[in-house]
C-alpha cells in the first residue's frame, strides 16, 4: 500500500503535522524524517513502529488520518501490517506525508485480481 498526502494550505516548504511521543512528552517532528520498521503496538491514539535494535517510534494516529482515509482505515491498515509482520515506511517531507507498505500492496492487488 502506498499513499501520499499533501495539505495544499501549508506554506511552501513547511512540514505537515506529525507528532510522536518521546519519553513522556509529545513532540512534533520539525525536520524531514523516515520511520521504517514493524508495527509492534497499536492503540486508539498511537502506532508504535520498531526500527530494530531496541529503537521504536510512537506516532499519533490522528496525524495520519488524512493520509490513510480516516481513523477506521488507518487502524485497519496498521492491524493488517502487524498481523503480517510487514515493514512499513512513513516519510515526512515538505512535499507531504507518505505511507508505503509493499507487502500490503501486493496482498491488496492479489485480492482484487482474485475478485
């Protein structure tokens, strides 16, 4: 699954809102970032992605709603990724926010082809 979203109301070069938890604090990403890894935890507020070697990033789901077509679709996509142990890619750039999951995309294409 590969999705891109850009808010046309943002000034040129400004990053879309993407927050994460750092310790007990809520922090806004202020620079472009790529979060790559496996979904290790999902609740109604956040998705936690393991980057390996004990590192993880806990991202607010609400900030991904526009990208992933709402709360239900976001939850479904991340639950599916967790169930299949997919590697997910979330990128934040001035051009927008992207979600990419090649394994999930292949499963969706296969399901569509099967009818």
